[in-house]
C-alpha cells in the first residue's frame, strides 16, 4: 500500500484540495512492516515502539485515512535509524550484507519478506535479507524527507 507525503496548504493543517503531494512510496507500508520484522531480529523493544506508533495512528484513523503527523514521523525516523547497522553488529549478515547460506531458512521464517524462491541461485538468496534491509533504509529516508518538507504521511 502506498504512503503519500502530503504538505498541507500554507496557513492550514488541511489535506484537502490545496494540499500538495510531495512524494509517494508505492510499497511504503510494506517496507514499514518489514522494518519491524528486521528490528525483531535484534531489538524487540524498538519493534514494539514502532508498532505502538502504527497502532496509535490506526486508532486515530478510525474509518478514515491513517496519518502520521510530525511528532510521530520524527519518532519513526529515530526508531528506524540504524536497523542495518544493528543487523551487521549482531553478525546476522557480514559486512557485505550477505547471510550465511546455513541461516537462510531460519531467517526466512523470521523475515517473510526475504525472497528465497527456488528460481534464485544460492548466491542471490544470500542477499535476500539485504534487499529487505534496503527497503527499511528506503522507508526511513522517505519519512525523513517528509519531516524535512513539513508533510503529513498518509496511507492511501
């Protein structure tokens, strides 16, 4: 599901007609969920904090659009920052972000977004976690840019 960074019209908090869509992340919601699974590998409390922000935004949305406003966006950026380094530091991947072949199946169960299809070579599969890590960096950058542009992020 797509996340949109929307800047309210000048002088208003409204996201109606005069609001500007500054950027979009076509798979942003999935990338955010993937980032949570990555943090679960190394720091459950960080994952819980991210999920708490998502849950709070979901409750606020009710039947409307899920939105992340400035304070929650800044906190998400803070919480998402460093997941890649934490995974390297925990030696889940090597310095090139490769997973040892012997750990692929175990990690695939814990990180369902890893592409471990049989059509890929073993070498390609060792990079599957790196692909998910790149997605986490991507969503962090998207949210950081939204903060810098004074946007609200909306799930659409």
